[in-house]
């Protein structure tokens, strides 16, 4: 079954994804620490909330962002930011609009009717911050999940964290850890198989051969761990790619690779 259509806050999401990718080298370790419990819960078997989502939580805080913007921008800018953000999230509260045109205040909007109106909008954001943060993270994930190169770097770093915390992971999830102290292979849920297949456009992530069965029916598709389990890779839902049989066999369990090869909307 394909996923349901949703409103995705792609503009907010692309901003968050950019911040998360560009700060990865400096902040990943701290982020893994802050969300250690949640991340350990993601890696033993595929879940819809992934380690990437928690990594994004490290940066996403709409209340904090709003406070910083309020220090830097004027009231009209803030109001437009709030409106744009909520509209994109498809959230439409019934709050009064500030009437900037007929404002009585001579200097900014500090003590006027529009200020009161904006305070209500800010209050709405703060009261609903949990939901707003979640929706922006969901949107940012849509971009990050397409970036196999970043997923590779992310899971390589996460593998080091897993190796370091293997004792703790095993105590918490003994059934999911092998004798060799690695995360055990798990069954792939249907939603994950579909996501990986569509993300990789029905082609092998290495050699780009067709795996849709529309061109060659003989090619079998494999869901591959980008960072293998024996190298402390995990079953986090963002650690998978589509491979053909021959690339999967030749990759072996010790060589790790992905590639940024992709099918653009058009070529330049
Ligand atoms: Zn005013
Ligand atoms: Zn291949």
C-alpha cells in the first residue's frame, strides 16, 4: 500500500535539512548523546521515526527560532514568517490579522493593536510547537532520505556510536543482538521496501540497472544495509538502499559503498 498524500512543509524542511547536513561533522556526536535512548530504540528494527528524525530534533526548535527572529526583525516581518510557516504546514488558526496600515504607533509596533494581534499568533506557535516541530522534521526528512551520500556518512558515524554503546544496547534489547555483538537482521516492513524502491527510482543504487521489472523481468532486487550490520550498521529505516543481485553479491559484507548516481528530472 502506498503512503497517503500529505501537506509537506518543504520550505521549512529544506532549511532544516541544510542546517542538519552542514553541521553534521561538528554536532553529530553530541546529537547522538542527547537522543541516545530514542536512537537506540530506532536501530534494532526499522521504525518510521528514525535516527535521522532524532538528529533533526537536535536543531529544530520553533519557539527558540521565533525568539531569535523577534530580536532581529520587525513585527511585520515576524507576522509574515508566522503566516508563511503555518500556511505551509496547512494549519489555519482563526486569529485576527494585525492592521499595520492603520496603526496608531509612531515607532514600530510595540504598544499598539497590531502588537496584540501578533502576540496571539506567537502564542499559537508556542502552544503548538510540538506538532509544528514534528511536521517540519517530517518535511526535512524527505530531503535527507534522498541523499544517500549523507545517509552513508550518517550511518558510518552512528556505527561508531553503536559499537561504543553495544553493552547498553544488548542489555536493553537482548533479542536483537547476535552472539558476535552486532544488531541482528530483521524483516523489512512493506512501507520501507516501497520507500526505498521509490527513492532509488526502481534502479540499482550502484550500477543503475532496472529493477522495476518493466524493462528486465529477470533482475531481482535486494534491500541492502548501506552500512552493513557486521560493521555495526543498524536496522534504522534510513540505512537501506536498493541493489541488484550482482552488485549485492559483489559488495560482500566487508566493503561499504553507496553512490550519488541518480536520475535527475532532466540533464543539463
Ligand atoms: Zn502597530
Ligand atoms: Zn547493480
